[in-house]
């Protein structure tokens, strides 16, 4: 299957404003992109890309004073299969983890493990280690937090989401990541596209989505505490410790978000009869 994805985001800046944009498709999914993939700007500005310490593509710009719109639209080839479920994936002892996974056991800006460690062990200390434990965490977070865009708060940490019991997809991911880390399971935050493919559409505007990956059985596996069911058509943009590392725009100066639109749609297959008629002339 093919997925059409993209965005159009507008900022108003009163002065020249440096920005870091984590809006590109992750390198691991670039082979699936059909045709060119680039961020276009409606004003002539310089833009350069670099790989950050987590392997994400980050675009550096100096936004000029006034209004600036950035946009991209592209096609992605996708297998059309749901997230893999691997119930036999085992939990590693900390001393057996690879070096690169250790950073994802530590607390971070939004994943305040020190505040939730006792809670995590009281809730999940009796669960079977491994996949079943991560799934128990997802079940708990899914049922504990109420989703709503009106609950968005960029300052809310995992412990805040646990106490307030409402939030957006990043809060579900932050809380699940934090509880996993408290249980000595490396977990990393992910952001990207996730359309309503293979599920009934919801009455929400399309947005970027947040989920997480847990390290079990020698591999990173996808989990989604908000939806809590395997989904089709995830397009990864970036991974990190939490939303700080993968913010769609990190700005170094005052600016106002003036427009925001995300698209993620399955491309309908061509009508066989029409395709044959066109082929035969």
C-alpha cells in the first residue's frame, strides 16, 4: 500500500529566529519514500540538515522576520501490516544490555523516573518480565489517562500526567516510557505520522502522533499506550529520550504558531478496469 503524508506549518516571528526542525522522515524509512522528500519554504531561506546524536535528521534554519510557511508532501510505500506482537520477547538484565540502550533507562526532562519508581514497582513488580510487563504498562496508561487536545500542556511531565489523568498522545508515551524505565526496561520516545488506516476514523484533526519503543529480546519493539492496539501505517520521523529531543520545531526566540496542518492518507488502489483500459488504449 501507499500512504500520502505531509504537513504545512506556519510561524510568525518578530525577529530573525534560529530553529531546529525535526520534520523529516527518519533515515530508517527513507528507502520507502517514493520520489523526492524535502521541506519547502515559501520564502528564500538557507536550510541545512545534520544527524543528531539519536540518528534523526534535523534541519537548521534562520527564520526571517514575519510569516514563514514550511511544507512537505510525499508518498511512502508501506507493507500494510500491523505493528508486530512478540509475546515471547524477554526482558534483559541491566548488566546484559548493550551500551547504546542504557541512556534509555535514565530519567529525562519529561520522564521523571525518580517520582514514579515506587508507583511503578507497586503496580508492575508482580507482572511477568518481558513483553507481558510492557503490555501491562500500556494497558494501565491507556485506561488511566483520558485523551483530549484540550488537555495539551507542553510543561506536563509523566508524573504530572499520572496525577492529572488526562493529556494528549505525548503524555501517554511519556508515562509509559517512564514506567518502563522504572522497571529497568529501556524505552525511547517516537514521533511521526499515524493515519486512521485499518481503523474507524476519529473526529479529530490529523496531527503528528507519539508512541514508544521498548528494548526486549535483543530488539526494539513498537508500543502505543494511547491506542493500545497494533496499528497500520506508522511513518517514523524521530526517536529520543522524550519530546525534548524530537520537538517538531525548537525555536531560539519569540515566535507564534500561526498555522498547522498534517495529512496522512492511504492512497486508494487504482481501479483495475480503468487501469486495464488505459493500458490497452
